[in-house]
């Protein structure tokens, strides 16, 4: 990580990578950087009347660009004015270091849609192919695509592309051109020619992905794409339907490569619309069948079920191996099929059919990296008799992962020898998680029951506070012009209307007491002298005011704290005891809030035992993870479901299913690394979940994973954390808790990052590291010192005791291998 810190940078855009130095996976070739700017053209958002989420969502899509580490450096929302759009485009192409600018919105038929005109006025060369490709793909399912007038062009070696303003259409169009962007950017960077890429692009123009993310296939005919949303602010990313009638993710034409982990969700046929997961064990076994359309009018690239009970997750992008096993979630290249023992390949006739019908070829519907740039050199495997699959590289072992399922738990020798998941930087993992996380539905709560909930809208006062002018302190209500001087004391008549105060009179008032009509100031009792009394001192008759008063002195006017219709609590605020007290004071008894996510916890391990076990058998381990995480979640106010300990792999699948049926988020600890008992990730794929993050370049917590599953009851979220205590807690604070905050509707879900001083020299590791530190404040120094909490071995739970923060250490580099004492670093506060 860079010194500026992940979360401090992502605070502006809510998700994605913003100017951070991305860590490179060990053993993998460092990729070039593509710097992107997102220009949102929206009059409503520019005036602050709407929270524009288009830019936030598009980050998760563009960051999946192959061959480049993508940095979204600039994002700006402008009104639909030609001059303002032109000014921004000119500024961004003059020395901002951008490679690609994506404009979103203002490219249709409205009189205010002027983005194409503004773009055409600044570009030096027009590149019509990108816009043509997007329109051709969209026309297959939506005739209204013809209303899109966007253009593409180049200014000062910066590629500018117009996208529609509708969220779903913008993401779909971007997916169409995404495979071609690396070649274009490389060409503009003068780093490579397009000779190889141009051949492949021209050869495969007919095989560009089609807009299938909203096309449910039922029976003989594919249903047409529904109309695109008319509200830019609606969260229609990844084809999520309003009724959530999706039981499992389907990898379709808009699914990026398995490096990205981001996939679109598709609607299932009605006979699969249930909470029961769709199993991926059913496979399509014929490549010729894959290339044929299911019906006379069905587009060949749609994932059409073969037969009435075909698996909804079957995808024409997945070829069957010689064993008939499919590989959900991964694209299998011809080289990978050969390396895994599959010597079959489509015939020339079949390949011709695929091209003629615009079907996918080889292993995917999109143009692959190898086709654009040529394949990476791969050594030919020797003809050696071995048991199982020997992976050629991290990217070629996907086929061996498929066999590691609930039927293969005892085949220890055939478990994967390397992780099938590309390790993402913490920035990219965090951005991916946020891209898939949306606030939960809104519910109405009685104000006393709304503690820890997050408001879904501004809460306005129903009455003024104070309701009448009141005294700020104990004293006498007076007419300011009567002071200083001797004044008669009148008594208020309890139980009647307030008595009018006249000239020469004062009335005793207490703190918070209502001011009598006619009075316009309060004289503190300390600034008076008693002149006379009656009834043996029980009644004041006259007092002398020693100091002059001014009108309004020591008075709280009506509504001075909160007036009627003032915003008492803003949307996105987590309600604590103080906020609920304020709601009561302004007369609000019910409040609309986002539903809190329920979190189900599962501990997995053969040797785990309950934490309160007194006598341990040899090899047994007390389950501390579940106890600590349950208490941490309760402290934050999240409801939980304790699913207990699972010791047998055969029981884990059913427990995970039961967990997501009860909860919104399933949190597992254990079974995520590369040991013989690490089955959580394969089981998540088996129940239909899509793993978006499989590994992270981070210490501790590298095996942490994030997955989603769309069901009729909404999207379910899965976090698979390490079974080792410290990595589990680091994953909870850095990944799980921010996601829960966003699901709850928080306007500020990011962790709190502060600057600290290193109190000693710290040697850096080859990957970013989060060390546990306690904070110490010294006199006259506003920046606290960070003291490392002893040994930082990942199994040492004591390193979390007394820790106030996680010290965000960057990876070691040639220029920097140690952090010196007194050096400033970022630290993430934990509570």
C-alpha cells in the first residue's frame, strides 16, 4: 500500500482504486498502469439533489481491465452544459496523466444531452468503432439503443469514450468494449503495436458479448431485454432484478475473466426460482451442442438451458473436460484443457459454426488476453504418468479445482497444489467488495427500537425546540430598558396564562422557564440585590438590578435549537442514544431506517471444541474466533446467528446453506488456505456462489475470500476468513465491518484512518502488512505514537490485546526496506 493509505483515498469514491500503488502478486509479472477519469454528466447530481452512484459502480467494472493495473485517478460530476464538459475534457487531457476518460450521461435525444457535441469539439481524431460495437451489441435486445448518440475519440493520446447515463446500460456497454481497451491504451502509450490484436479483433467482431444480463430464458424462445431504467440513481448493476428472482450467479456474456472475480447475475427459469441452490455438477458435454442456438429465434450467445431440467448455471463458455466436469467461475483455455488431460478440441466445422452463429469460441464469449496480445509462453508438459493434475501456472489450474468438491474430500493427494485465485491488492479487493454491496431495504422502526440503525432519509423536526422562548439561567425576566434600577417583583400565576410583564416590574424565572409576555431579557440572580421582602423572607417584594441588559440577553428564542421542518438527523446517520434523544425532543416517534444485516457465524475445523471446554484432548483447539467475532458484532449492534462448530466437511455445505437462509451475511473462519481440510471456497462455488475475491496480497489475512449469491430473498454475502485468530480479526476489521456498514446504509462506511508515529524501526515484508499497535499520546504532540504490541506472529492472539489500531505498513521495495522511528504512517482505528 502507499503511504497515503487505502481508506483515506477511497473515501472520495466509496469503492475502487484511487491513486494507490498496487501491490504485485509474488511470482507474477508486474503490469503497467492505466489511469482513468470518470466524468459524470448529470444536472441533478451536480446540484447535489441526488447521490450519483454510476461512477462508483463503473469503477468496479473498469478496474477489471486485463493487462493493466487500473487507477481511477479523477472523478467529477458536471451539469449538462457544453462549456463545462469541454473545459473538463481539455483540463484532463492537458497533463493530468490520464490514459482513458469515460463520460457517462448526456448522450441521448433530450435537448440537454450535449455530451457528444462537447466531446466532438475537443477530440483530434474520432474512433467510431467503440460506439459502433456498443450500439450493435445493444440492438440485439433493445431497440432503444438507437437513441444513443455517444462518440469516441482521441485527444493528446487520451482515449475519450461516451457512455449512456443509465446505470445498467452504461455498465453493459463498457463490458462490450472492455476487452479491446488494453490494446488501444497500449497503442496510445506507444508501448506495442496492434498488429496481433487487430487480427484477433477483426476475426472476432461477430463474437462480441451480447447484453444477456437481463434476459431470462424460459422454454423455446428467449425473452427480449426489458427496458433500461429511467432513473440514473437506481442500482441496476450486474443485472440484479427488482424481485431478486435469482438463485445462483450465471456466468454469461458479460462476465469478466476469472482474474477479476466480478460476474453478472442472471435470471433463472421459473422452475429454479427457490432458495435451494442450483448445483453446478450438471454439465453440457458437447461442444457442437454449445455452438447451436437453442431455438430458431434464440440468440446463440444466450445461456439457453439444454432440455427442461438443464442446470441454470451451465454456460456455453465452459467446455467439458474428458471427465465431463465443468468449471464454474473460470474460463478454461485450450492450453488448460490439454494440461488437465483433455485432448479433445472442437473440429474446424464446429469452429466455423460458432463463428457463423456469433457464438463464443474456445473458452469464452469475450476476446481473451491471449487473442489480443498473444499467449504467455507456456512450457509443454512432459509425458509423465502422474496421479491428478499438475498445474502449469497459477492461471492454468482451474480445471483441477473443479474436481475438489464434496465427493473428493478424501482425495487428499489430488487437492490443488497452488491457489486458483489471483491475489488481489487490498485496494482492489476492497473496491470489489464495495461494488457488490448495496444498502439493505428500508424499514420503519419505533424510535426507542432504532438504536444502531442507520437512517434512510433526512428526519425533520415536527415541532420547534424550544417550543417557546425560555430562560437560559436562573434570574429575573425584565424589560431591558428598565435596567439598571429598582424594580418590583411580581409572581407568576400558576395554572393560568402567562402574566404580562409591564414597565417597572420583574418576574423570577428558573433555567428553562418560559419567558412571560412583554419580557425581553433575563438578569442573572447574581447581578441583583434584594431590597424588601414579606412573610418572613418567603416572598420577594423588590430587587435592584445592578447591570444594564440588552434585548434577548440570556434567552433561548423559540426554535433556536431546532425549528419546525429543520433536518434533525441526516440520512446515513447511525442512531445512538443521543440521536434518539433528539428525535424524541422534536416529536418524532417513528423513523425510516435501513434494515441491519444479520450475520451468521460458522467455525470450521476438525479439532475445534467449544471455548468453555475445560479439559482438552490431545490436538483439540478451543474456538476463540467465534466468541470474539460474535461479541464484536454485538458491540456494533448487528444481529447474529451462531451456527456453531462444523467439524466434518460433509456437513459444512448444509450448514452454509442453512446460514444464508437465516442471515444476510455468512462469516466463516477456517478452511480457507491450501491444506487438506480447506474446503470452504470450493463449497461456496458448489452452492452457486460467485467468488469475487479469492486471495489478498496482505499479511496477515491472505486467504480471505468474498463471494455473493443472488437468491429470491435478495443477495447473500459470504466472507471466508482464516481460522488463525489474528488474520481472522484483521479480515473482520478491514473487509467485513466496512461492508456491514455499507449494507446498513452508512454514509461513511470506511474505517477511521489517522496519522501516527512509529515508535521504533520496523522492517518491511514483501507484501503489505497490518501490525497491531497501541497508541500513546505525548504532551504537546497532536500525533500519537504507535507501539507494536509485541510479537506479530499470526497465531499470537495476545498481539490483539491492548491494540488500538492496525498499523498499515507498505510492502518492501528496492528503495525502502525499513520504517524508521518517528516516521509518519497510516493506522486504522479498531474498536
